[in-house]
């Protein structure tokens, strides 16, 4: 009988321990994307290895005048000197690994950029459309 009470008590403790565990907060790619971003660095794959090397990064001189805001309604607003100069639609593709941008201009082709990395404070987008691999690195505001 003593063993049964001990087993029941152990089971109760185990249930309580599992019930009190909290799920880790891991925001989706879309949630991390929402907000305002400024260009920080640009890079071109000078050695052709397909990898962003530290020596290929160059500070973006437009970081003080350009910014872009990803809105939760899937619009992107691009600003120059705090004035909106363009608005596009965007959505995530291929398991949230690519961003598809669609300019509102008639006949504009969509642009697909690979999300190399996105955190709560930085984002690296990879462009392979121009024949040379290039990256744009952004800092969240």
C-alpha cells in the first residue's frame, strides 16, 4: 500500500512538472519580418563560392536615408528621407525561405530574394537573379 501511494505521488509530481513547462517563444519568419529595416551592408560574391564572406561586406552608405517597412497586411513601403516613395506587396514562399516582392507598376516582374538569415534585429537577403550572387544585410529599427 505504501508503494502505491508513493507511485501515485510520483505520478502527480510528474504531471505537475510537465504541465508547468512553458513552450519556447519562437516567432515565425513573418512575425520577425514585420517592422522597419535599414540597409546596413551590401556584398557581392567576389570569389564565386556562394558564401557571404566577411571580406565581401561593404557598409551601405544609404542607411541614413533609406528604410523599408514590412506591414502585417503584406505591403512593403520604401522610404527615402522619411517620405514614402514606393509600395509593393510581398509574401513568403518555399516554406518561408524566400520573399516574393511584386511591384505595383504595370508589367513588373516579381522579385524573389532568399532569406539567408533573419533574427529579431538583423536580416540577410540573398539575390541570385542578376548572374552574380549578392547579399543585402539589414538592421531592424
